[in-house]
């Protein structure tokens, strides 16, 4: 199964620690019709479908993720995420089916802040504290 990642899992050491996999084939991808925001009171994001927004999410598709790694990903993600099929686009390939972790549009006001999220911001402002809280506690 292919998996589209867009948040903390874009950091290689987090992906490898969570999934216990290295060397899977992956490609940069973009998921259209979705928005990304910070989870309230957190440094990590969630995405949700927003077809009329014109928004898109940069990320990465990992191909043929083993079932054991999928179970680890399911355990890593908070209970409010749902794993759903999406169709991110990879330059030179087109749209591919992949699983991604999303929140429902109905849960957005309760779960997400209005603040957007970017990998560059996370690496500068949140990665060290996140790593300590999640992986060294």
C-alpha cells in the first residue's frame, strides 16, 4: 500500500523510527483540494479535504509500505485521524492512490487552529521538543 505523508513523518528520522523501515521507494507529491493546519496547542499538523479552497499540500508518497509499518503508523497517529485513500500527484507520473491521515471537515473547528503549518517552520521551532516528548520520554 502507498502512503502519502505531509507532516512530522516528512522528517526522515521520525519516519524511520515510527515505521522501522529504511530505503522504501518514495517520491515528492502534492495533494490538491486539501488544507493543512496546526493541531490546537501542538506543533504537528493535520489535513482535511477542502475541495473549493484551491489549496494543495506538499508531501511524499512512500510506495509498497509493509503491513507492519502501517500498523505502527496507525498507532503513532492520534485517534482523531482517519486513514483514507487520497490521490496525490507526482510530477512525471500523475495521480497515484495512497493512504493518508486526515481529520473530518466537521472536526476542523474543534481540533485545528487557524494557523497553517510547514516543514521548515516545524524543523526550526518544534522538532527538538517534539522528538523529546514523543521518542525520548
